[in-house]
């Protein structure tokens, strides 16, 4: 094995270990524990964001419907 291949292999191993460590929540000092309060807050915020997205979709639908009905009314007036 030449030195270039060895360097590439070492870099690949280090990168793989870093990805696995971050994926499973480990740091140099051990496993990172998530505070239950923070986890509950995250869930609450996710639910709130989901509700807000649903509201935005409703508002967008209402806006599009109003635009369509308004343009139809304008066209009807032009046809008279």
C-alpha cells in the first residue's frame, strides 16, 4: 500500500467515525442526553409550526379563490 492510499484510507475512516458519532449523539465526553423539558418544548414547537403551516395553506386557498372569483366578475362585467 503506497502512502497516498494510506492517507485516503485514514481520512475515510475518520470521516466515517465522525458521521456515526454525530448520528448517534456521542461527543468526546460521552453520549449527549437530551433534557426532557427541551424535548417537550421541541415537540410543542413542531406542533405549532404544523398548525401554522395548515393555516397558511387555508389562507392561500382563500386568496386564490377570491382572485379567481374577482377575475370572473370582472370578465362578466366586460362582456355586458
